[in-house]
């Protein structure tokens, strides 16, 4: 019994002495500086190891922002004179990107007494209706649309001599398959081949409501366009470097619900997915590219 009491007294004295020696003036238990430094170092090292491990295993999708233009729809219909003789294109009443319906007046042509010339049969790739002009002049005729769609491209200009079957303009009626020409870097051009399929997120206001759109690659230009060529062809601000032309086919069935917004020449912004990298590689590459651009 005395041994137990003595043992309890020694333990109490030891505990009181330890607490008295290891408390600061505020009465809080403190840790020796050397041990605190060691524990802090161990904790920091553990956090660093966990952070690096996370950066190595977590993936980041790398994308490239590209500007594109709706150029033509998948199926185009050539509008041509069905007369058997040469005619002169006097006037064009529509412009590229304009929506037309059957019966819309497209152009006025003239030539020697048109009533005396036979009319060629319509070909499978031509949609054309030529009627006698209302003003009754025998040497003029109206070119009228027989299809619903957009004027994709005006090929001939007023004053141009039109040969039988020669296309004056093209219509783009299929709005479920829209062709887009993207200006992309060599990095994108080298990573894509014809018939590749991926999903692109379109940022443009006209298509934003669709979110992610299914697209397939039709082809990549064999050479890059210089900034000056891009300005002349697309009428945009000159980029800082040459760009390749990537032709995409947006074939999402939901496009038909916003067909009134899909006009040839409309510009769109697209995020093109390239690859997946670890967050560590992505951060490293970003720092290197910024360093190179700063030189």
C-alpha cells in the first residue's frame, strides 16, 4: 500500500515538473523549437509529396481556341441558266448568306431573243427556273429560285457572259450538315486527319445554346496561309502566325432547330480538344511557353 502511494506521489511530482517546465508565460503547453521545426518539415514534405502525386495522376484536357467560318453546307446546288445559248448576267438580286425560298427572284439575264432558243433539260446538279420577264422584253429573263436554302456563294458578277449550264451561284439547302473552315495552328493540323471525329464546344452566340457539337474532319490544307492571305480571304484581323485551314463538318441533328442563324460567312469560335496531359505536364509546358514568348 505504501509502495502504491509512493509511486503515485513520484508520478505526480514528475508530471507537475514537466508541465511547469514546458509551459510559457500564457500557460499554454509549448513544444521545443527543434522538435517543432522537425514536425513542420515533415508535414510540409508530406503535403508536397501528396501535391506532386496528385499533379501526376490528375488529367487536364488540352484544347486550342480556333476561329472558323461557316462556308458551305454539305450539299450545294448550283443555280445556272438552263438556256441553250450564251446570255449576259445583267443583275443579281441576292447576296451571300441571304435566305431564299422557291419563287424568289435571284438574277436577271439578257441575250438575243430568248424565246427563240430552246431550254436545256435540268440536270441533276442544277436547280433553275427561267421565266419571261414581266416587262415583256423578249431579250430578258428572270432567274428564279426553285429551292429553299441560303445563297452560299455568288460566282458570277453583273456583265459576265454565262454559258449554258454555267453556275451563277450556289445554294446550300441542307442545314443538318454544316461545313466550317477553321484557322488552326500546325499543332492541330498535324494531329488531325480526314474522317477523324470529335466533339467541339462552340463559343459563338449563334450556336452556344447547342453546347457541344459532333463534328468530323473533312480535310486539312496542304500548306499554311500567311497572315496577309488570311486577311484577304476571310476579312479578319491578321493573326500573329500562319494558319492551316481545317475543314469540319458539323453534323449534329439539332442544327435544324436554329437554321435561321446558320448563314454562310458567320464566324464561330471553337475549342478544339487536342490531348489529355497530367496537370504537372500542363503546368510545366505553360511555364515554358510563357518563358519562350517573353524572349
